[in-house]
C-alpha cells in the first residue's frame, strides 16, 4: 500500500495461518468463501461467508484458515474516514477536528465481526471486484469518483451492522486500554515530540521505559506527553509499547524455540504472567495456545509485510 492511496482493495486466498499483525489503517474484510478462526480483541471467533470483519487501526489480528479462506479486504486511511464522518454528522460537529473525538466516543470496539448474511454480502461482490481491479491498476486519481461510489455502495450495506456505543468515553480513557485510530495523517501537523517518542519506543522495545523518561526526552511534562501522543497515535506511549511487544513476542513464538517466559523477557516483560496477560488481551488467546496452534498447523508464515488478511 502506498502512502498516497487513501482507499484500496485486494482479494486473496489464504491457506496458512497469518499474524498476528497490526496496520495503521482501518480494514474491512469480506469473507467470500471458506472459513477461518480469527483471534483479536474479541477473543477467538469463527468467520465464514456472510461475515465481514471490521478492524480499527493498530489492532492486532491473527487468522487460522480452516483449509482455506478467500477474502476481499478494503484498506481505508483513517483521515479519509474521519472526513466522511464529519460530513455525515456536519449538523452536530463544529469542524473536522471534532470528528476524531466524536469517533472515539461512539466506536469503542476496535475489532468487530459483522454477520451480514450471505444474501446481503453477495450484493457486495461485484462492487468489491471492481474496486479491486481499480486498485490493482493504480487508478485512484483517474477513477477517483468511481472508487468513491463503490466504497459508498459497500459501506451503505455494512454500516447498519456496525456496533456503536451509546455511552461516551473520553479519548484519553479509551487510549489507556484499547487502540484507537492513529493520527499519522490528520488535518493538523503531527507534533515532532510524538514522532520522537515513537521512534525511541521502536528502537528498543525491551527497555523499561518510564513515562517520565520519555517526557524528559522531549522536554514535556508527563501529562503533556500523554496528550500529545494520544493525539498522534490514538493511545498512550506505554500502551503503544505494549502493542509493539506483543507483535514481537508473537514472532519469537513462531520462529524460535524460546519459552514463553524467555520470549516475554526478550521483549521487555519481567514475568510470564505479565507477558501472558498482555498477549491474551491483544491477540485473544494465550501465548501457550498460540504456540500449540503453530505446531499443529505446520508453522506460521513470517512475512508480515505483504498485504494482510
């Protein structure tokens, strides 16, 4: 995916386990044929034709095909979606910057499985096929209006099934426990302090980072840093670090013979219990079950850089 295409689609058939991986865009995954077991913040759930999976940005998800599963995945830039949300609710929002806070208060489930049924999901297939064809051709700019029309046709059928939260939660509260939409491409510039802290976390995920240490690095108070980082990436620095650690721990469990405790220590957790709890919260299963599934399914591909499921 290039950084310049706010919307694209891909169809693929998966025969082997994938992930867990997280991406910085919203994904809408339509199950076309076959079936799979998904593992994410909703736990362990089966999916089959008639189901659509909605994943927020920076949400880990792993798939375990039952034989095979064919999916079409739409990748949507978060600012692209926020812009549409603003215009949809322009009667109650003051400006585009209000759209992010509004989204945080009503879309508090970052991972959902939507049961459209095979008849309704079947309506999507011609639109999805055309959207995929235009995406592969790299024709977003030239066919902008047609791709918009196809996206709106798809989301018009899916939106009634998306669960929203009737009660309101502040973005800061939500950011401490669940991933939210990232702010890499928002309507105002991303602050340099947020990027600097993010780069530091990526450079050494096993380090015992303290919020005060990170704040001192960029000459902000801990409160200011938390606010700046949440505005930039949708979660506090230490919650963001947890996601990075879980992703690397999963790779170690796939590719090495390290014990769960050793893998947890390698990514920065001092106890097996802490590592297991964080892994289960982000991936939906325990590390031991994750490893057992790898050994019974013939291994998990290590390439997480291709277009995901």
